[in-house]
C-alpha cells in the first residue's frame, strides 16, 4: 500500500518491480531467471511467488523439475508437488519421518535460520526418495536434521527456563526496592508490619538465590525443548517459589529462635537475614535438612523409655558389681566349709 501510494504523494511515477519487492521482503535473491514460455510444469516455480496448486507462497525451492518439485513455503513448512507415479511404500516411510521431525522442530521457531536449515534438510530427504525411489537414500538428510535439533535443543530449553526466571526475579527485585525505599513510611510500619516486611524481603532474596542456582547448575539441568515453552516457564516459576518458601521458613525459624537465634536480632541483622535467605534459595537441601532435624527431635522426644509401665525402672547392675559378687561367693563357701573340717 505504501509503495502504491508513492506516486500520489510525491508526484513521481514509480515502476513496480515485484521481484525487487520480494527480494527485500524475503532477503534472498531468486536463484533462477524469470520463467519463460519454454518452461513447463513445475519449472515455472520461483521463490517469492504464489503457488496456486497448494495455495502457498514459496520461500525457498529445494528442487523443481517438470513433474516434481519440493519447496519451503513462507510458514516454513515442507511442500511437495508430484505429477508422476512413485513407489508409495518407500515414499511413505520418508514422509512419516519428515512429518514427525517437522512437528518436533517447531521449538526452533524463534531461530529462523536454524529452522530453515532443518526444514531444507527435510526437503532434501523428499528429493532423494523421489529421485531414487528408495527410502534409505533419504537417511543422511534425516540424520543431519536430527543432529541439528539435538544441538539446538539444550540452548533453546535453557533460554526458556532462564529467561522466565530472570524476568520474574527482575520484577520482584523492583518490588523489593520499592518496599525498601518505603520502609520508613506508615504503609510498612503500620499497615504491613515489621515481620511481614522482613518475610517479603527475604522471600525476594530467596528467589534471587534460586536464580543463581539455575545459573550455577545449568549443566546439570535435565531440560527438553520438545516439552514446549510453557512447561519450562512453569518449572522455572516452581523453582523460584521453592527458593522463596525456603527463605521464608528459614527466617521464621530464626525469628522463632529455633536455630541460630543471635542472627535474627541486633541492629545489623538485615545483611545476615538477606544473605541467609539467598543461601536458602541457592541450596535445595535447606528445607529438607530442617524438616529432618525437627523429625529427629520429635522422634527422640516420643521414643519409648526402658522399664515396665506403672513400675519404677530397674537399674541393671553393671559389670563391676557382678564381678565383685562373683569374687565374694567363693570366700563365703570356704569359710562355711572350714568348721565342718574341724568337727570331723
């Protein structure tokens, strides 16, 4: 519309060359000259042109012959045109693999170059099976497409995971900074209260610690881009929530003097609380270790004691008293036997 309106606006006559327009839009030069009257069948296909048989716009032509053609449309889908008899069984084997890989490579949608590379290899697989009539000839192209997807999978999945956590942490950091600047206002002192204010600040510190944990443990994360972007976002949010709750529980334990009571008091307790909260979010073993500690304490308190119910506990004799008793018994027996010998 803008190009068509140029003559009316500027008064200059503009000669429309749609090949130049397509070149600017697709950023690719057509590999072949304009179709002539001698071109027959699918030889007339050109990149950036409309293909009426499948109602598609052509982005990249893999190959085109008079009765065979394979191309990538503007939606990065692999399309094929066949006007000859083919081996349906062999072609069907390749078509199944191509359809599966085309669906699984959707996670590359943001990386257009990688997506176009993979889809071009899938088009090459069609080209091989159509020319040779054997599905085995397409396995090289399919294997290359799989290898590219395997290389890009960790990068894309970690990008989804980290970006989701980073954006949430950035938003929470802004909220924490605003609350910290307003800590002397009536909103914090009266309406919110000191303890909830400390919990909120420490929870934000725990979320930042969880983000650091994601960065540090990047190589140990078991992520798969085939699960989709939404699954990675939910998992990142869950990891941040765990860090926030871990920091909050640890701060409550400190405030309740259940552990490390001196750290929760004093004029300079804020740096210690924030540091401990960040460490709680960074470490995934803080809450399990605290829970295990309390469970052990409860089990020790409720453990059954020796003795019979209703009777005083009997203190067993030690080894020294038993040995002393054994040592006295023979002396008594000898003393009792001596009078008998004298009587006799």
